[in-house]
C-alpha cells in the first residue's frame, strides 16, 4: 500500500526555474516543520513562494483523512519545471534591440 500523500502545484510563477531550484534543493527530503524554518530564514524571492506552496500542501494534508500525523510529513518530492517564457525587447545603442527573456516556473510539492 502506498503512503498517503498531499500535494500542491503552483504554475506560472514569475521566477526563473534555475533560481527556484536552488531553494527547492535546500528542503527536499526534510520534515515540513524543518523545511518551513529553513525557508523563513532563506533570503531569496523563491523562498517566499515555495514557503507559501508548502503551507498549501500542509493545508491539503489536514483535509485528507488518510493522514493522521501532520508532524511526521516529509517533503518527498519538490520539482521546479520551466513554464512559458515572456519575450520582451530592450532598446540599445545605435538603433538596436536585445531580447529579454522573463522566465516562469511551475513548482510541485508532494508531502508523504
């Protein structure tokens, strides 16, 4: 029998996947309380976004009758995938323009 799990997904988050993966790697495999503590003291924009997502997954776990011990939950999976890229252009010298890529992320958290 597979262990009970709770998950939360955030799509189209306006941070690059590379920067969000740095924060996700800090909390992968840790207990939820410890992970939230790490995220609270991580000085990154992605930390605030991932903290909100972990809290959402924890709230989903509270609604799940199959999960009885919320303190024992572990972040078993956290994946950061690239979303669509917003393409913009910035004017440069001598009439030229250079592309600016504003990247987005899809973040998925699974608690077991």
